[in-house]
């Protein structure tokens, strides 16, 4: 837990620094003035929409558990396990959400190598869903389709690697050829098992339903962007707000920094100001509020869920070495 808290503290300090720079750049007095006229009920609605995103994505988690035939996990435990992964939302590309696999392993004995690929499948379908939202909102925006093309190329590349026996088999075989007893050699069976789970979850038939759920889930957070702008009296359309939020989210996901910090904020603020015509101070305030509603609120929900899970399973994370696993 100490390592978890250190990571979160670092991300929070980085976040405060990023938001402080934006506030200074836009003018503290102007930002304070824009916040003074904000309708705070819109922020509560944005948090509600973000929570709806988590619930929809939980359905995807349940779908993937069923695909790899993980049975016998009570629905409440499964929900709390999924939500507890939000604690590490601020990790690069959200790879820390593999923490869910650790929780499931310690509470229900499910092998981590079996469920860890769910995180990759979730991220893949999330990217596809976000690209679809970008395409839907990109009409009339110079460069909008460029983001869609970039995301599509990334998705296709990942699918080719996963679906190709030659490529994926070669990658796994490279581990198997490591010197006997080495860390790479010990990892080979686990990587092979994880890859097989990932293959099951990324067949064309298995991608359709999760991708539709991803579109619905991330549209909730696009709506949160729209609602926050309305709270400032801005009349940006739902599609345009979706374009801004989806492109910023994709940019943050593609660059491996904690929670997309700095990248997502810059992309979102610049689009609101330069393309959407939102005043600089309002664009900065809207960006900060949306990030609190969709990023830091997720971390809070994760901590609450983890606390509830520990109350149901007192032995969870009790071991000294029970820390979120490093991505391999």
C-alpha cells in the first residue's frame, strides 16, 4: 500500500502543478471570476455521468470474465474489484488497472496471468470506442479526421499483432529461449497463458459487444464535458464537445504519462479556446473541472471500493509484498 500511496501522491503533485500553470497562464483572477459564475449543479451532474461510465465499463469487465470462464465471483465482489482498479487511473495508459487482477487473485484465487489480459482488451476496445466518437464529432474540424486515422492505424496494428500466430508466437517463443532459470524463462509460461486469454477476448465476435459498451461509456464522459460547458453558459454542441473530449482523451492515452496529465489538459484547453471559441479563462476552468469529475473522482471511487473490498476480505493486501504489480 505504501508504494500505491507514493504513486498517487506523485500524480497528485504533478496534477496540482499542471493545473497551477494553466491557471497562471489564463490569469488567476479571470479563472476565479469564471468559477464564481459556474452553476455547480453541472459539476455534480458531470460526476454522475462519469460514474455511469464506470458502471457501463463494469458490464464489459463481466463480459470478459465470462469469456475466459472465470466463475463463482459474487457480483458485488466483482463490482468492487472493478471499481478498486480506478485507484490507479493515474498510471501511464492506465496499466495500473491490472491491480484488479491482484485483488481477484487474493480474494478468489483466480490466477493473475489469466485475468491481466482483460486490461489490454479493455484499453483496446476503449480506443476503438473513442475513435468512433472522434469520427462522429470531427465533421467540419481541420485535423479532426487526422486523429481518427491515427487511432485507427494504432488499433489495426495491435489487432494484427494479436491475431497473427506468427508474430505473437514469435514473441512468446523469444521468452522461452531465455537461459534456464532466468526471469525471462520463468515468465514465459505466464506470458503464454496471458496471450491465450487475450486472443480469446479479441476475436472479431468478441470485440463487437465490448466496443459498443465502450462507445456508450465514453460518451457519458463526453456528455460530462458538454454539461460543464453549459454550467459556464457556453453553448458548444454535444458533438463538438464530444470531439474535444475524445481527442484529448486519446492524446493522453497514447503518451505514457500518469493519467495523461499535461497532455490531456493541454489538448482539451487548446481546442476549447482555439477551435471552440471559449474564452481562455473559461476554457481553463472547464478543463480543470472536467478532469476533476472524470479523473480524480475515479481515484476517489477506487479508494472507497477498495476500502469496502477490504472490509469484506480482511486479508486483502495484508502481505508486505502485496503491491500493484509492475507491467511486464
